[in-house]
């Protein structure tokens, strides 16, 4: 039996309740194909599970959403919260750090350096690490606060002496301050790490 398709242009950004438009029995649509689900669909499903206290189902929904859109800040934040509710603190911190990293990267790319700085400083309080110190150093340099940028890049190198990118960024900052010998030393060390 061939059926007419129902075109729902005004629902292009979200799901529509098809039975409202097509007179079918309730069990006629057994499963929506995943090709029609997006990251936001999984976010909504996870939030619905959280409202009922079903955190394992929420985690599963958020993880499925992240399979579709791995950088989604809302999904990462929600995943972190749901993991905390299950007592899975270490996994929660990883998800939340990634969410903060994605958010601050997005802010920095769009020129919102002051907001990015705020998020980076919050991240440092949660988990000081090379990536966050490096990000803060870069943002501070964009804000014209070169000395602070150098201090954060030095902290990045101290946190992970084998991080070539942190050393390269530190070398560039030192060079901009006319501290050529220090810059050269950092660049030589970075080359040995590549």
C-alpha cells in the first residue's frame, strides 16, 4: 500500500508528532529511524530521564547524542551532572572539563576573550592542567596582558614539561617581550619534543 508523504516544513528543526497529522493506529510507528534524530533529540531524552531520576538512562542518551555531535557543550554539561548523580565523579569531571574547554574555545574564536578568560579561570580552580594554562595564556595575550600570559604559559610548561605546544607558545610570548635568550631556549626544547 502506497501512502502519501506529509511535508512539515515548519517542523524542520524539531520532531513532529506524526500521528497528529496521519490517521494511524498508535503502534504503527514502532521506531523512529535514528537518521532523523539529532543531538538535541538525545539531550531532550536525557533530560526527561533525569526528571524521573533515571540517571543511567540519561547518561546513555547523552552519550548517544555526543556520538552525533561530540563537541556539544550542553550534552557534555548534562552528562557531567548525570554522572555526578551516580557517584561517577572522575568521569563527570572529564565531561565537564571538555564542556568548559569547548565553550571557552568557542568564545575565544568569536573574539569574546574576557568571557573566555572567566571560563578558563573557573576551569583552573576545578582542575589545573597544561591545556587550561595554555588556553589562558593565549587569551591573556589577546587581551594585551603579556606578563600574565607568560606566567600562565610557564605554569603550563611546569605542569607538563614534555608539552611542545605550551613551550612554543611560551617562546613566542617571551620573544614578544624581548626576552630572546629565554625564547630560544624554550623553542629548542620544544623541537626536541616533536
